[in-house]
C-alpha cells in the first residue's frame, strides 16, 4: 500500500464522474475537512494477500503520524495514481473502509472520500518539515509468519450415517452427485454470479416477484401470487417456532454505529452495511435480528431454571449491501426476510441437545417444502474432537453422508454450525436452514443468568434460522423445479403453496355458473381451511385454457360440461401422480378430501386474485 500523508489546513473535494464501472454509491457529492491529516492512499495487489495485516499496518502508520502531528481530523482519500500495481476495486474499497473504521474506533474524527470516482480537490499544505510524508506499507516477514500461523485452515471430510469420517478427496461419491457438487463449491467454488439463474425468468413468467428499478439493486416487488407464497412460508415458520417454544419479539431495524458492543461486528463486515445519519449520529441498518434480541436479553432477569430460553423475530427488513457481482435474483439480496431465533443455554450439554432438536426441526422444514438438500457440518477441530458423538448423531439423523469442514482454530464467534444446502440449476450451493453455537457474544453483550448457586454466568447462544431467508426459500423452490424441468419433469409447487390449487374450466359459457356452484360447495365443507380455486371464464378454447393452466403450474384442472353438471363428478387432470389417481372420477366431497389430505397440516390463505380469470389484470 502506498500512502502520501499531507498535514493540511484544509482538504475539500467535489465528485465529478465515474472512474470505474461500479463505483461506491454516494449520497453526498462533496465534502471538506479543516486542520486534517489527509491520507492519499493506493491499495495494491500485495495487500489483498494479507488483507488483515495491510489494514493493521496502515492504521498504525496513520495513527503514529497523526499523534506526532497532534491532529485529530483524518481524511482518507483513495488515490490510484500512487501505484501501477493496484488491488481489485472490491478489495481496495473494503480495505479503505476497514481502515476508516479502525481509525474511528481509536477516537479520531475520520472522513473518507468515495471510492471509484473522479474528483476535483483543493488542499492547503502546512509547509513544515513533517507536513509531507510518503510511506510504503509492505507486510514484514515477521508479521507474515505470525499471520500464517493464525491463518484459518479448512480440512474437508465426509461423515457417513454409520459414523465413519473419510477424507473428502478419498470418498467415493458415486450415487451422491449433489454432495460432490456441494464439496467442490464450498472448497473451491466462486460466490460470484455467472449469468442469470433459471429462477429469475421463472419468478417473472409466473408473476410472483420482480426487480424494482426504482429501488436499490437487490430489492424486489412481490406480486399477489408471490406474496401469497411468501406469506404462507412466513406463517408456517412462525407456527413451527412457536410450537418449538420461541417467544416472538420485534426490534428496531437501525442501530448506533458507535455502540461499543456492536462495533466488533461491524469491523468484520464494514463494506456490507447500509448507513444513515440522524441527529448528527450515524446508524447502520441491521443485517440480522441478533442485535435487538441481545439488547432484550441483556436487560432480562434469568436463572438456570428459565433455560433454554428462546427469543424469535421474523425480520421483514434485514439489509446487507452485497457486492454487485454477488446480487443474484432471490438467492442473494440486499433486503430480505429472515426468521431469526436465539436460544440461551446454560451449559454445553444443554446447547448440544437443543442443537440436535433444532437440526431435526430444520429437516422437517425442508421436507415440508419438498426440497432435496445436502447437509454441511462445520466445527472448530478441538470442539469436534470433544463432541464426535454429536456429529455422528446428526449424520445418522440426516440419513445420508454429510460434508464436514474442520477449522484448525476458532475465528468466528461460533464453534460449530450446520447448514442445509440446495444445489441450483447452475450447480451452485445455497444454504437455507442453519444453527450456530455461539461462545462469545453473551459475554460481549453482557447477557447473564444466575446459576444454581446464584452466581452470574454467561450462557451459550444458539443462532438459528430454521428456514433460512424466506426469499431464498422461494429461490430454492424455483431452482429445484428448474432442475426437474431439465430432467423432463413438470414443475409445480407443493400443493399447500400453489396460488391456485384447482382450476375449473367450463366447456362453454353456460357452464360457468355450474363451476361457481362446485366451488361454493367445496369450500362449504371446511370453511376455516378453504381451498384456493378459480374459474377460467375467458372467451378462449378449452385447449387454450388447459395450456394456460399448465403454464401456471396449476396442480389440478377440472373441465366441466354436461356430465359434470348432471353427475356432479369429475375426472381431474393431476399435474403429479402424487396428488391423485388420474383414471377415476371424484365427487365434490372426494376431491375436497383428497386435497385436504395434502394441505391440512399447513397454513391456508385465500385466493390472491379474482375468482374469474376474465377479471384479472396482468402484472407483466
């Protein structure tokens, strides 16, 4: 890294134009700072290799100079002209942001001019012997060695249901193709989106959800059918967590950047935050519900008798400024809905028992969505060695080989986690359900309980999302159907999530009223769990109506004419053989009971669109 440090009477700049294709987003196009140490900075390729050390060394050099000059104001100014061997824009921006945060945490007043823009600037240099200094930051050999010793090394294994741990490179993956894809993706793959995932066109053609051009990238508009699916998933996860003992709360979406306990989080992900200013204070928009629940737990009075204790929030608005190359349809968003559960446990035995219970609950969620999935377990090796039976019990519960990652030492706040992953149509993995055993944040946020002797202790915290983000669940549903389509199978949602569960198609206008009678009779049978049915009364041929219903993935189609009117019996077209027998007739009651058998254990919502298709407007 190259630094040019100028002790200045003032520095001011004005943003002019883009210098790179995707510059940093800005709301202010200019700024000024008086009596400042201006640090013109060029981040180089070598800094990418030792990211943490580069930030640490640069921060130390800037602090040393500022203290020598007795300056409290610091302006970080990206200046690519200092080097011909520049780091990638993504890495450079992240390093500059982290330097800014490190300096702020040392009580300096820091500003940073935006990255990736051409800017006009004016500066007045003090003109004394120390007013112009240049520095080159190169990680020293001793620090490189220390960094290498602390480097987190992953080793990959496959754990069988029988409890055998096998080196992943030596495992025979025959019959476990998607587990192999998960291993290759996690150990060697790129998170960057390459091309448009299949689910994007599917979500648009089905009129579920679409991009919102008037908002920031990674924010979406949900149409009625998509909102119904999203709402049903939200209700289902709320019910599951409620039955599980989760107590639902609601917390703010923004928090003080300078809060001492939160700053450690932000230092790990400084480039991922949305920040806003209010009353001359800086806030960040939450990227999880952890913060609000920690604040509640900190103020609670608890004893060991209250544990395990579970707080839960369905966050409709969590924000994460994913990099532009990573934002990819519903897989990775900047604003998402996340069911967040945090469980306090008194000791590791209680934590691991709760962990196993939540693992099984997450497995039920994946089965309810009919999502094929692969399991990943991640441990700090020392924790794994002490808890091998836990890992073996999870693999046995999964009923198939699972991927295991072992870290040589703890880097994150947790010592183990599991993930249920889906493999999409582009053969990339995405995690949905996850639980982590956190061993740090109770102490960081001063969360305590009284043990059986009345002494204060810090509990273990389980970070849990039984479902993963609801948006990503919709992505997973669509991507798995894209995989089936590639195999020549018909796509469809699970019946309880299908926006229309039955479509009646009258063979002529004179049978529209009969279809309405059938629909009313069917929903009188169970008025508190109505079936979502509609009627295609458009002036189209029966063949066209059937084709349109097929395109909408309608699971059950009933064509109604003279026989249906006279006999009140139907020969439905089932989209899947799992739904019913296609070579028999059903009465109204029988067809109702058949559907209820598939949906009775799930939440229900009303039809999201008008009953008659002729009354519906198009969203695209």
